[in-house]
């Protein structure tokens, strides 16, 4: 009789590998309180009031996050992530 690994256990291990790879490729979003507030540093910002993810920067003089596409638009983010690397630098 041949040994057959438990299919559910194998699936669980495989899903663990997939989850780990996804976290490396797409780290989880962090609370906005932990975001670096450096002028001119663009971040991915989750803004439920503005319908989802936006690219924005912190403007010290105004004391708020603003859209990089429309600098007059103030953002109200709840979470943030680093943007992807520049394809030319990768």
C-alpha cells in the first residue's frame, strides 16, 4: 500500500505558501497614523470617502493629505501602503 498524503493538509500547506508570497508581493495596508509624513513622498492611500485607493502626499503647510493627480483635493485616508517600485528602477 502506497502512502498518500492527506489532501486537506497538502492544500493547507499550499495555501500557506500562497499567502506568504502574497504578503511579500503585496504587504498589508497599515493604519494611516503610522504613515510617513514626508513632503513629496507619494503613497497609496485608502480613502473610503473618495471611493477607494488614491495616490497622495502629505502637505505639511496644510496639515493634510492631498491627491497627487488633483493637488486641490484633500484626502481622508484610513490606511496606506508604499507604492510599487518604478519599473525603470526594478
